[in-house]
C-alpha cells in the first residue's frame, strides 16, 4: 500500500526512544500477561484488550489461559464452551476468530503461533496492530504496533492535524516509527501503550507534567494537547427498539440462538420482538404460540450501546400456566426450553441482556 500522507514536523520522533524506555523501566504496568510473554499469552491478551479496559480483562485472561493453556486447547474446545468462557467480555466475534486462527495454526503451523508479521496478518482476527505486538513483544522483531493510544501520542508529539481514522495516516505513522525502532522494539511498543494508558490520556485529561516526552512534545509546548488527535465525526448510531421477553414455564425458560452471522452471531438470547409492544399485543403473540399466560409483569427498561447501534429495550416477565408444559419448538426456530439453573452455568448470554439476566437470577 502506497501512502500519500506526509506527516509534517516529525523531528521530535527521533528523540523519544531513550526517555521513553527510561521511563518504562521504572513505570511499566504490572500486567499478568507480561509475567510470561509467550506468543500465546501476548496474542490472547491483545485480542481481549481490543475495546476493553485492562482491569476488566485481567480476570478473564487468568480464567481463559487456565482453561485453555495453549493453541491446541483453544482449537479443540467446543464453541459453546468457548463463548461461555468469553461471556461478559463482549464483541464475541473476537473469540470466534481466536478459535478459527488456532485451528489454522494447528493445521498449517504445527500448533505454533507464527513469528512473521506478514504471516500473522493472514490469520483470522489479527490486524496490523496485533501482528506488530506479537512479533515485537513475543519474538523480538522490529515491528511497530500502532493503536489508538499510539496514534494519540504521535499526533500530539508532532502537532499533526491529520485524521487518524484514515488507514493511510495509520500506515504513515507505522513507517515513521519503524525508522526509529530500537532493537528492543517490544519494550518500546509497550512503553508507548503504557504512556497512552497512564499519561497521554484522551481529550483534556493528559498529564503533561508527568510525561517523559513533555519537553519534546509540540502540542504540549503549544498547549494544544486537547486538539489532538483529530477524528472525522462518526455517523450517529442507529436506534433499534426491542421488547425482551423472559418467558418461563415451571423451572424452564425460553432461549433463542441468534443467527450464525451478524451482530452477536450464534449467541443465546431471550426472545425479543421489534418495537415496544403493548400488553395486548403481547397476549396476542402468546395466543398465536398456543400459550396461556399465568402472569405478565412489566420489567424496567434497559439500553445497550454497540459501536453503531443502540438497543432501547422494554421487557416483560411472562409465566406460562403450569398445566401447559411446552415441548421444544421446531429446530429451525432457534428456540429451546432450558432449565433456569442451567442457563447461567452453561449458556453465554450477551451483556446486552445483563439487566434481565439479573432478574432471572433473582427468581
């Protein structure tokens, strides 16, 4: 890919290596995946950290790597069990891609995560940042790892107004960093990650007086750190209204499996209907199913935000007449009656339904 973006005033970049590494030696975060930075651990941690806070990832990383200690274990686990391990982390396509990649690694690379940057890029779920992190941290190769934190630091250092959402800008930053990478590129990349997480914070919260690069940074000198980085505003999220149904019959609750593609692919959810339906419409829906409601209770509204969609949910708890013991619906409906005690133990319910999962726990 040929870049046509030129970053102006890149002189400060040549001077960041020594002070950044010196700061990292004394201030590096104590993270569990750094205790044993094997290729597998680096890979799992970097995938988990995508759009997820470090503190939230720590217990998941410990549980995941204890249950699946290597690539072959990840490749062989049943998908439903994998998704249950991942439950609560969100963005479940990450877990699916991890397993797809693990199976490719077993098939084509003897179960060993490749060290080559270009080969890593061919694996499902591994982009340029993750490939750079694995190859530099786990294998000591001189590859940059450029994510949002790193882009924010670089754009402030050189006071650059380019849009960091452009792929050409990201690739140009990679090229500029590759020119200055030291031999211990893994430490350099992790130092930038830590600086972005601890000091060079978003918007107006940067802790410039504590930054080891303060005297080099053009934005700090101009007192314009809050102006960088620039991002083209995103389109507003689409709002989808839903009515969620917690339908129980004796000790069973109805669950649905989502389609194998698209949002929350293949996960289990509570039945839901488009729009905010009224109680009379709900009763009609139940009659069409051949069910008689013993009780219908309105539940609190809830909202869940995805990257491009907002779900605005209303909900009802429906208890069917105990004399009616429903059989499982036809397989093509995706609906199944599950014992309530088994749901939380064995089925991955997306965090979008967390408010209603809590109600299930209480009943």
